[in-house]
């Protein structure tokens, strides 16, 4: 009955009020949610997700942010988020959390750690090399990792970046609450980008309990919200070469802003050919698997594991089979806030966000060595310019010609 009296946003707001009253004691609230089936489903799992965050304790980012979010704003965000979910999937909203995976994340993560410990002890699974920037000079890093195409985690390299503070969820919310520009959190059934503002997306993170949460994965952030670019400078001391930068403003997409809740992540994929990447985590914790370029798309589950499969499933099932079939070909690492990961060209990778809110920025770049390698791969082609255009996703042959020109002069 309560759910019939209080509907929609009013319901959400009342539930938040009750949640605050419960003050980290979820049992009262869970009891309320159990009053009736309708009441439970009307919660859309959203507010239950919020409660889970709050239940983690006052020290967690999500809980702190939740206490500071203005209620009226939260209500209107939820309306927009529901509208976005409708265009992405016309099923009932609660289907987004049909498998209740959000509540199983800790167990899956602990099981993964136990398995990984054994697999590493036997040598079947490897760890990504951890490098301290204080101990390894940029020249040595270039020789041992970039030129050798070996993945590496540069620990703490981004520790002093302004984004460690300015992209903290609380600071981002304060700075972005009136910023209308939307960033990409997915696509609709017609393949069109679906956008949400940062404030709405933070509200989504707090409210959701989805099996495969929406993931901010946007390459236009620097143009849409230029203030975000003030949070960092590319770490050029360790990654000095970027031939694509010679294209100036006409270069294809090369930088992405990423933000997602616990359980979100990127499907297994390989970045555009002959590009390397660095990925800096500014907030949260991100689990990575990197797979040797010698393995095929079939081996790593591309095409067999559905796009919307949750990261925990890939880490829990596909990865374990992969390691059995190809011992020594997979490396994993947990990246902490302030760490920068180097991903060499051609390496498959997949991520699983473990922090309650996880924020990262990544750039793809082309070194002289990989550029030369790409030229060797197309030396049989009659039309060099169109081969370069295809390989690097350039607009047209003229752009390819201009780029070849500036590269040869550099
Ligand atoms: O940070 C992540 O979750 C993955 C990013 C990535 O792989 C990419 O941008 O290509
Ligand atoms: Fe990637």
C-alpha cells in the first residue's frame, strides 16, 4: 500500500530519507522493502543499491557522496536515468538487476583471488610487472617495456596529478552539478550514443544495483567539458613518442574518460592496431587481464561471450579456461588509484572495476617503432595512403598523405 501512495521520484526520495534515518543500519530498510512485492520492485533495486553503498560504512566514497547529494537533484537525475534505460532496453527496469550480481561481487572477487593465487604459484598465470618510477628511469622503461612490448604497471606515477583531487567523486559532483554536457554511457538499439551528464551519472552510480552497470567511456570529454583536461598532463616523461599528435586537431579519437561503479568494466578487446596505450586510474581500483597478442579472438572469447556479459563472468569463467589452455599467456594486476598501466600494441585486455566509484583516463599513442612495423605490414599494398587510412581509421587519403608527410619530416 505504501508503494501506491508514494510513487516514482517521491518514492525514491522517501526511501532515501528512510535510508538516512536508518543511518547505516539496513535491516529496518530491508524490512520495509519486504512489505510487499510491489514495493520491492518499485524500488527498482536502485535504492537498495544505495543502501548497500551506505551499509559499506561512512568511510566509503559512495556513502559520503550520497549524504551530500541534494535530494531534489537526485530525484530529477533518477527520472533522466530511467528514460535513458528505456531507450537502451525496453524490458522492465528491474531486469537490469535480474541476476542480483551486484550483491555477489565480493564473493566472486574473493573466489577469483584464491584461484589466481594458485594459478600464479603454478606459473600458469603471470602478474603484470610492477615498476616504481623512482627506481626505473624513463630510458630503462623504454628499453625494457615500450620497445620490448611488455605490459607494465607504473606504480604511483599519477599520484600527484590534480585529477586525484579534482576528479574525486565528491569534487566532480560539486564542480559538475550544473554542467549539462553529456558523456557517453552506452548506445541505444540503433547504435546511437546514449549520453548522461556527470551529475546524473554519479546519481546513477549511487542508485544502481545492475548486473552489467552502464560505463562512462567517452572520447569527446575534452571537447565537451574542457575543464576535465585541467586534471592531468600526459606522462610524457615515460611516453614521449606520439606520432599521431603530429596530426594536430584532425587526429582520430585518442583519449577516453572512464567512470563506473563496482562490477562495471570493459569487455575483452584489442585497441586500434599499432597503437599503445597508457591508462591512469585516479579513483577506485581496477582489475586487469592482459592477454598475449598471439592468442586469437576465439581463444579470448570475442564472439562467444556476449557483449553485455558482466566482467565478473569473464574473470570467473573465460579467463580460467584460457589460462588452462594457454599457460603463461595471461597476466593480471590490480591497479590502484595513482597507478598508470602501459598496454603494448596488440595485447587483448579486459577490466573489472572493484572500487565503489572508479575513474580513469587513457590515451592511445603511436611510437616510431610501431609505426615502422605498421608500414612493414602494408608494404605489399599498392596504395600506401589508403592502407594507412584504413589501418589508423583516418578520415580520407589526403589526411593519410599529410600525416605521412609530417612523420617523414619529424
Ligand atoms: O579502463 C578500462 O576499463 C579499459 C579502458 C580500455 O581498455 C580502453 O580505453 O581501450
Ligand atoms: Fe582498451
